């Protein structure tokens, strides 16, 4: 997971991006890496389940993750 932390750091060099989280989609459905102290570090297991679940298309517009409004790509 150390490589994911490096990837997060690289993404955050783009000043237009305020926060980022890498989550597991299959076996380890959790936040794998995120900006230290960022709101997305607080994504709950329930939110991860919604993001990677069958109904994730409802999540593609405006979302709230870790209490912060945003979008997912």
C-alpha cells in the first residue's frame, strides 16, 4: 500500500485537487490510501460499500463522503 500513498501524493501535486482516496473494490473494501487528515480518509465502510456496489451509478453525480460534498471518477 506504500505505492498507493506515493500515487496519492503525486495526484495532490495538482492544486485543483483538494483531496483523494484510493479504495478497495473487491476483497479489501476499505480506504487503502488517502490524503493524511483529509475528509476522504473518513470514508466509512458503509460508504465504501455504496461506492463499489451495484447501485454505484446513483453515486456518480453529487456525493457526500466522509461528510464532504464531492464527486467520484
